[in-house]
C-alpha cells in the first residue's frame, strides 16, 4: 500500500461501503432517517471512491468513536477517563496512544494498515493501555517501564511475511498490554477419529 497518500484518499472497498449501509439501515429502522433521506445518502455511498468521502454520510447518526469508517482518527488519548478506538480505522506507520489516569483501548482487528509494519508509541501514567491485535500479527514489545507492566499474549506468527507491530513508549505506575485471540488448536486426524461415536 502507498503510505505517501493521506488515509482519506485511500480507495474504499465494498466492505467499507457495506459498513456505512448498515448504519443507514439501522437509522431507517429506528426512525432517524426517512426513505427519501436513506435513498439520497445511499446514492452518495455508491458514488464514494475514497475513505474520506464516507464519514460525512453518517456523521450526524453516531458519535465520532462509533463511526463505521474513521480514516483520519489521530492519536488516542485518555485523560482520567476511558477511550476506545475500534472498527474500521487507518493504522498509520506510526501512532501514539496515551493514558493518564484512565484507560485507552485500541482494537486493531479491523484496522487498515498503511504498511506491513507499524509502530505504536504507548505511554501510560497511572493508567492502562490495552491493544487488541488480530491473529497472525507479529508483535514486538519494546519501550521502558517503571513500577508498571508491559506484556503481550500474542503468539509468534506462522507466516514469515506477517504484519509487524512494534510497541514502544514508556509507562510509569501503569500498564501496557497487548492481547491476541487464542489460536485454535488443530486436531490431528487420529484425535478426530477417536472422538467419533462408535456404531453399535
């Protein structure tokens, strides 16, 4: 992917448009949009070619952190509160996550990476930074910690060309944790055979 382009100019996929359609359908069902408004906005979704054209279509329907498309999200900052970023957002080559007296939750499972390698600078002061990564991502924990913890539960990827996430930064009396879904164990054909019920 061309990382010289701003995230807003990245091409939108069918899946990106479908996320916006889901929000519009929900707004029709609960009465926030009538049919004519839905048709007008749906036409804008069909015509959209870049990610930057999609957020304006649902801007008045959901809070900023719940928008189906978030191309220009910027740093994640939690000051004495909880902040969460999830869904379809653009992970740049370098991102910043800061938690001071609060919790910053960052979910990368549906994020669109600008490159195959990204660096997240996570800073925690009396707070918590929690990063959720998809299965198969190569997580490399770094940074420094004083009276705190920096941990990762991600397994080593099986593919040599897996996307790489570097976690840097510093935490003081706080934590930075990376979570990954548990890898499903593949049962051998012998174990599956043993589990088959016996015919009487």
